[in-house]
């Protein structure tokens, strides 16, 4: 199942992000406070993949920049 992240998913997002990119939990928390648009791939209740979308404006048009794409290595 694919859906937008909810508050309850935050710990799984931080865990996947830290394992994938090597960032600290604090850095991930700061990022998630500012940019919360995150789409998750679930298998049952476990997050297997994620991508974040950062808001951008180009030539006066709004869009999203795909950022921090990760997949659990076991998946």
C-alpha cells in the first residue's frame, strides 16, 4: 500500500532514513518538522520505502522536488 506519511509513521521514517543516508535522528527530525510531504510504501504496517517531496517554484509555477528516496535493503 502507498500513502502519505502520518505522525504515527515518524519513527519508522527516521529509522529508514538514518540507515539509508547515515544522518542523525536529530537532523531527520528537523527536516521532517519543516518538510512533511512524504509518501511511504507499506507492507502490512512496516515502511519498506519512502520519498520526500520539497516544494519548489520554477518560472512562477509551483511543483515538488523529489528528495530522499529510500528502500529498506531487506525489501
